[in-house]
């Protein structure tokens, strides 16, 4: 019934008077097919069947056929251009009439005439491009060159930034952002990897300047004087203002603190600093706190760290680092730190004062940033812990002794005063450790183990808002 249905369908498609089907023979077809079916003609491995009436259900004409094909320019492991050329050459050689050849190749006479004419003009049977010869709204080559130049001069700025910069320069007929982005793709300025990297993650942003700063070393590179430069980047989370872009020889505590002190004297101090877990910011929990964390806590600044192997936590910082690398590191070789710092200062001026930011509604970071009201204390005063707390001095080895048992806290806290308070919780004795306005750990006295060793603000810790109150 399936074969009969197919035959009836073909019959309805091609008409009731004369119909013509083209079929590819399978490997099991009998070579002497024409003797069994005199009305079947084979040519170039294609079987042509001409009947005045539609096939019946009992007919075995299609018994050895593999597939019914009604498409013109039948492909026999060759391209359509080769079939067109074959058709034209057979027409010009007068092998058969034009009508017969058009019928054989399954095309109309106007189509055959079109390819004959094209072959006579340029000896080609390839499809011509369907692209318009002229686009009325196409961006001029001069404007495309200006768009590309602006992108390269502004540290590979995105399409929206380039559009804004050209508008501010008073350039007439600036293309829209989508067109500028298409120009970037057309000239190979945006790779698939770059598009994937630009996919946004869940974002956070502090409500006001100086609520949080982000710090990072972006990786070292060689100088001509056979030494390596380690750029230190500091930015404000709310305004994206670049607070420092400093060239230095190392990433140690001694190299970093003078730079942070200079920033604090110029801009004041933040409430929180977000950084990764590398040197000198962080350390593994078993070794306690770093000198950098203790130095910041003495000045009332909380240091928090992103998750290990999750750089997207500092997405704003990483995006600024990407722009910095393209503009100041790739393809550059500086003589020394002074030479590198001069280029870093030029980048910082551009980034803060001239580059519009999409997250700031195309405003500049300098227009959104204000200095902190928290001034840098030139002298660290002793801390008043109040009543109900017992003061203990940490040994130079980093150990705290309580109840005859030693607990390693951190060598960075050596010889410093901490406060402790023992409380009862579900029958267990819990010892809470305080360092100035921070809780730095809790100890299960019964089991003599640390339950937690991490710094939290006693009041208004940003990680605990709405989750937990530390008493």
C-alpha cells in the first residue's frame, strides 16, 4: 500500500496525461531491466519511465527502484554547476532537442535558456551572488575606518563606548551601536572567545563610593632592565574609579603597604577591601591571618576574599584588567618601572576621566567618585574592649593560651592584644575571640578545636546582612 500511495502521489503531482519519474537504481537491480519493462529507459544510471496511464497497485515497475526523486538537476555525486554545464554542452552539440534535454534534466525551458545564455557570456554555470550591487544605507568606508581607529585608540572599547565617544566629538551620522558591533565582527576585531567572556554573570554593586574597594595584581611582565614589573590595581566598586595603577617589582607585603598607605592618605579609607587569595592578600585558613589582613584590621578595614578559582567574584576588577592588558602590556616593552609608570598614569587618566562606562549610564568614573570621609590614622591607638571581656596577649609564635591549652591563631597577630569571652551553648563552652572591632574566631573549649577562624565585623558585616547577628 505504501508503494501504491507513492505512485498515486506522483501521479497527482505531475498530471494525468503524461508523467515522468526519475529514480536511482539500487545495487540489487537486475542489469537486464529493459527486457522486463520495455517502457523503462536507462541513461547515466538514471531510469526514466514514460507511461500514458498511472501505475496500478499490481504493477511491478517500481520493484527494483531505491528512491523516488522529483528534484531538478539530479545530483549523481556531482555539483549542480557540473550538471548545468553538461546540459549546456549537450544542447550546443545538438545531441538532442532543447525541449528533450530540458525534460531529461527536469528543468523548464526558460531555466535552460538562462544557463545557455550565461554559459555563452562567461563560460560559467555557477550561481551568481545574490548580494545587492548597492546598499543605500551601507556605512561608508571612511566611517568604518574611523570606527576601527577609535576602538584601537581607546584600548579596544566596546561598540557602545565607541558610539558615545564619536557622538561627543560631534561626528555627524554616527552609526548605531549594533552597526558598530557588526563592523567589529566584519573586520575580525571580536573573536568567539571574547564574546563568550563578555557573557554577564550575576552582578553586585555597592550603594556608595568607598563602601568597597577591589585590589588585584594582574600578572608580571619583563622589562628591558632584566627585571619584572608587577602592576597593582585598586578600584572603587561603586564608581569603577581606578584608585591606583602602580608599577612595582614585587607582590610582597613590604611592596604593597606603602602603596596602600599613599592611597589612603589621598582618598581616605574604605569600609571593605575585596581581593583574591593570592599573595599578599590571603592565605589558607590553617595558617591564620596574613600581615596584610592584620594591618588593615588595625585601621578598621575589613578584608574579604573571593572564592578560590572564582575570578568572576571580582568581575569589575577583571574587566578593568583586561582593558589595561590590551592597552599597556600587550606588544609593549618598557625600559624600567619609571617608563612603565608613565604609561600606566596615562591609562589611568583615560580610564577615570574620558572613558564612558555602560554600567554608569555612559558616565565616567571620576564623575561618580567622591573621596572617603574616613581619614587615615597616622597612629594606631589601643582599643577599648569594654567590660565583660578578658584580654590576652598572643605569643610571638602566633599561639593563644587558654585553659592550659594552646591554639594557633596567626603569627601576624604575634604580641598583639585580643579579647576573649566564654559562653555556654547547648552545654558546650564556646570561646569567642575579638580583635578590635572584629570577631576573628570561635573555639570549642570542650573539644579544644577552632569552630571558625575568619574576620567578621561585629556590626554591619556585609556578608552577614539579613543572615546572622554576631553578639
